[in-house]
C-alpha cells in the first residue's frame, strides 16, 4: 500500500467525519503535531531551516508560547479524538507527533546560532507560516461556501499536492535566485534609468494597478505558450493533472514551470522599475489570489466575474472538457482572454471534470518531476489535447 493510500484510508474511514465524531479533532491534532516538529527544528537549527531574511526578526518569546500552545492542543485534541472515535489511528498519530516535538525540546528547545559563512538554507519556517496562514483562511472558506459539498479536505491526490507545496517552499532560496536571474543578470542591459524614474514617480496605487496589468499580460503569454508548445505542455501537464480543485491544488507545479513563470513575470516588472512597496503589495495579492482561484468555493458574483478572475473562471481552465481546452489563460483579468479570443465563462455553469485529457499522470512529487522527461513512446499530451474535436452524430 502506498503512503497516499494509507493516509487516505486513515482519514477517510467508514466512521462519520462530521462534528462530534472525533475526526476533526484527530486531524487537527496531527496537523498541529507535525507543524510543532518543524517549528522545533527551526528553533534548534535556524542556520539550516530559517530564511536568512527572517533570522533575528521573529519574536522568540511569542514563538515559544505559540509552539507550547500548539503541542498542548495536539495532545488535547488527540485525547478528545480517542474518546469520540472507535478507531484510534488519528489519536495515536497525533500523540506520537506531539511526543516527537517534545522529545526534540518542545517550546524549551535551545535557540541555535547563525553562521556567518553559511549561505544555503531551506525555508522550513516559510513552509510553516504559509501553510498555517493559508489553511486558516481557505479551509474554513471552503467549508462555509463550498461548490462541491461532498469533497473532502483529504480528497484523492491531496498528498501529492502537499508534497509540491512542501518542496516549493522548502526550496525558496533556490527558486528565488532562479526567478531573479533573467532580470538581474541576463536581461539587465534592457534597464533604462529614465523610464524607471518616471514609473517610480507615480503614486503607489497607480503602480499597483499597472503591475497587475503588466504581470497578467506576461502571465497570459507564458501560460498560452505552455499550452501550445508540446514539450512545454508536458511540464505544464503536471499542474493540470489535478482532478479535484481546492486551495492546495494550485501548488501542484513542476519546478521548471515555477522558475519560468515567475522569472518571465518578474522580468517586465524589473525593467519598468516599479517601486518596491508596490511590487511587494502585488506579491502579497497574487499569493492569495492564485490560491483563491483554485478553491472549492461556489461564489457567484455576477458581472464582477468578468472583471476580476474568480474560481469559476479558473476552474474552466482546468477542465478536461473539449469546450474548455486552451481557455482562460489570464490570472487576474478575464478581459485579456476576451481580447485574444480565449475566454470561456458560460453563464451559470461549472465544469464537470478536471485533469489532463487522455492521460493519467503518476501521483507523487518525484514521479511528476520526472514524468515530462520520460520516453514512453506516446505523443505529448498537447498533441492529443489539440486534435480535432469529435463531430456530433
């Protein structure tokens, strides 16, 4: 039995999973226990696991208090789950994770030192923070405003998505360097001081709007190229292989796609020379908006859906139905797709199926990292996806 099969079976047993049956408490216990272990690692070895930009900036007493609360809640919720649930797998798992966190030092773990010579690190703290924040925002949102009410948080494929999320955040240093490389090194000669001075003289709110437009035009061009170029489609197919849409689904991205998309999007922003506050504001916005577009939420906002991209717009992009192939490439503004003839947002309808048409990609981060380069004798998915549509009758 694979790891994902075991975990899925653990979380999706034949026992009720609603409120009062110990499923929620057991799941939260495991979640908090795992994050507590990662937090202790950051305390003990910040040289290896804390982003260089954040070292010395965390309020340590507050972080210790949060860690202590997290471990305590993990134990409490595990015992609560054990009392309410016939099967004790969730409770035992939560207790074991909390015990490991305690064994490593818990909230009293010694605070490690930083080395002046070490320049390579893993962003474990970045993973903890983003996972915690996004979970607290989007999981309740999906529970309160669901599109597919029957879909579980731990639906099929979720473990692959969390692996992608984990790796992309852990490798934040490498990915950031590769993202900035085209702008700061390869195309640095394109920078014009006069243009940048003129751009930076504008109000920040105007720069923010301009950044959204410039970035979305770049994202549209790059995104469409990934769909229409066979070898690039094999890389992008990893993202489209998700068959159930929710907040974590958007994390399923091949590392090469992350570098190309981010690098290509940042390049025009760097050339125009937008002010750092405006760029940082956009990065914060896009970090949440990109996640929101994949959520299992059924928001219906009428005309606003045609102004700013909403989940239904992007769900159609992920659909494996013929009518939706190669549609809705923009990330923020549907009007861009409308201008270029690729907009598809039928009134009142959502897609029925998701995934890669005609292909079944393997699950697991490592398998999906290697899949685009496999020589299995088959035509690239893009070729099949762009074959003539079957005629009715």
